[in-house]
C-alpha cells in the first residue's frame, strides 16, 4: 500500500504548510477534512496567492483500512529517518520525514476516544508557533505534557517520544497536533477543515473570505499537572467528559476497596478512559489546571 500525498504550489514563492491525517488509523476526521480541502482547491474555491501546501490524507493506510490505531506500532513515536526499517511504521516514517523536512509549518489532525470537544496541543518555544495554534479556530489548549510526564523517561532514547510535531520542530518548522474531538463527533471533520483554512491563512497562502471561518471569542488554556493510573479495580463516580471542571476535594473515582480518588486542586479532567473494564495498571485520566495563556519561554512551554 503506497502513501498518497497531494501538493499545490503557487507560482509565487512562500511558506510550505503540511497537513497530515490518520497518523492513527482509527481517526477519520483528518482524511475527511483533507479530502474536502483538496476538492475545494481543485475547484478553485481558494486561490494560493503564495507558497505551497502538501496534504497526506492517510498517513497509515494499513491501520486505516483496519480501522485500528496502528499496524505494528504507534506511528507518532520514534519518528525519525532510519537506515534499517523493521516495522511497517518505520517504512512510512521515512516517507513522512522527507515531507516534514520541507515543512515550515505542520498541522496534524487527530481525534480521541473520550467524550469531548476539540483542543490543540501547545508546544514549542517560539511565539510564532503559539500564535499559529491560536489562529486555528479552537478555544481550548493544553500544554506542559512533557514537563509533567517525561521525567521517568530519562534512560530512554529521547527519540522514543518523537512524533510528527517534535520531528518538524527539530527541523526548524512550527507544528501542532489538533485533536478535533471524540472519534465519533459529527462535527470533527468540519473542525479540521476550518483549521486547515485558518492554517493556510496564517501562513499567508490564502486570504480568508468573509464568513468562511469563525474565531472563538475566548481561549482557555490548561497546564498538565498529574497522571492518574488505575491502580485497582474501580470506577468513575460519573462518566467524565474531557475538560470537565472539578473542585479540590471532589470525588472523581472509587476503587472497589472503598478508597476514593479526589481532585488534588481546582482543575479539569483530561482524556478520561470511561470504559468500566479499563485495564488496571494503565493511564486512567490526566489532571490539568487552567492558566493564563503562556508566552514563549514560560515554564511548561518547551
Ligand atoms: Zn491520534
């Protein structure tokens, strides 16, 4: 199965934007949003005034065909060029790296399992990247993931955690992952499509026609604080949604032993795994606190 990429280039030089879909094969909003934009460009609904754009609608075709997250392993880890390719994802990774080597900016479209709406991962140290994220048309942002959770990984090869955004930044580009909402949300492909338009406008590839996109009035930003593992059989006190607000001391989950898990401070639940059979010993949910919008160089923005 080959990897399809589609590019459009203006005759006038400018920035190169890369849009990725289905890095995880069970996340269909990216391919749908990208197909809609390729169709719109084919029909001249937008005119590239400068620069170029490359779409990879389905980055992991075998996983996509199976509606699985991956084929051999998570494509969004260990993403760097390899002389010796072992896994299927190693082979795809080499193709994607060549494309990302040429990117001034990357928008990587994903969806997730928990109930909830869209949010954008903030990272990188440049103000340009923060401004790029803010331009995409979503209102919720999460940052500080690496600071909060990578402390145990000191012995590992740092490239272990390198995904599409980290690789692009290592090559000098700006990058973000946009989670367009829960896998099955009816509006997730629309959110992805709107973000593509906004990303193209931010990179000066197009001028946004009026009424073509909407900007949220308010931006909410959350810094990752803690990871809660499911340490024993138990359940949530209610089916949590991503970014549900809780107050310090609120009971979040109860183990079968009667022990309660409570909110360590005022904050929000992040990506809760609601399934009652969620496996003991694995990540159950994350906890984050609302913060003002960070500036480049602030703690947790790295
Ligand atoms: Zn994903």
